[in-house]
C-alpha cells in the first residue's frame, strides 16, 4: 500500500494547526460507498464542505493519505478529548472493501509498533461520542483488533531479528567500520559465498 502525505492547509473547522500529544488511534468508516481516499482528502478542502469535521489519515484499497500531521488536532471524535489526544483514521467503503480493511489493519499495526503502543490504544469513534462508528467494523470489533495484534506480532518478531545481540555489538560495529559487512540481517544464516566475500574484504 502506498502512503501519501498530502496535508490540507490550516483552515477553520478542519485543521486548526494546534499541536497535540497523541495517546491513541481512533477508527472510523467514511459512510460513503463511492469515495476513494483521495476523494475524501479533497473533500476536506472543498468550499462546499462547511462541517467542522476532519481526520488525520484516510485509507482505501490502494493507498493511505495523511491529510493532517499526526501531532496536530483533527476534528474526528465528536469530543474535545478525542480530538486532542487521538489519531483519527477513516476507512473507505468503496472498491475492494476487504482489501481496504486489511490495509487499515496493517497501517494501524505499524503505527502501534513504531510508538511502542499496545492494542489497547485502538479505539472506536463510538467510544468517544456514542456515534455508531465504525459502523461496518463494530459487529466484529474484537476480531478486527485480533487481526491488528497478529500483524503487530509479525512486525515485532522482525524487529527483534533485525536487532544485534548485546554480546555481538562490538564485532558488529567493527565489521561495518571496516567495510567487511553492511551490518544488516544480523541473525540470518550466512552462505559460504558471503563468508568468502567477507574474508576477502577483510584481507583488503
């Protein structure tokens, strides 16, 4: 999935430009069966759109569009607390919805791992304001969270595999400094060709 940063300009009722410390992610459905992610982004800047409502990211079957910086307030939760502490993600309902929802699952998992947050940080729009949203996901919300957790587990496992063990850090730094290895894939199995190449580089 392509991730596009296309921020809307600071505008009353959409993007106040106020910095905020985010502590959760709030999930929404757009409620529009014909709109793509870019359509939703562009609607935020359409002069005909006079509602005081916005969101940070919108996801469809092909891309995710970041419309407002993730450390700024957006008007998505129906409550001041939610707007100032939560990242709002809209899930489109057009096209291949199954693929769109999976894209959202993977995006949210990535965001949680990057922030060292747990699954408990994912909330529904309904949890803030009582609105029946995300209306498509609410009937199987626990399953949705389970899918996010599985993606998180995969990412965390890969992250662990990419980290150098404490006992090998001096050697890791040395091979990088000497140009013997680029230092990546620290726990991968090495082929004979790779061993030969490293020895050849070490010899100079």
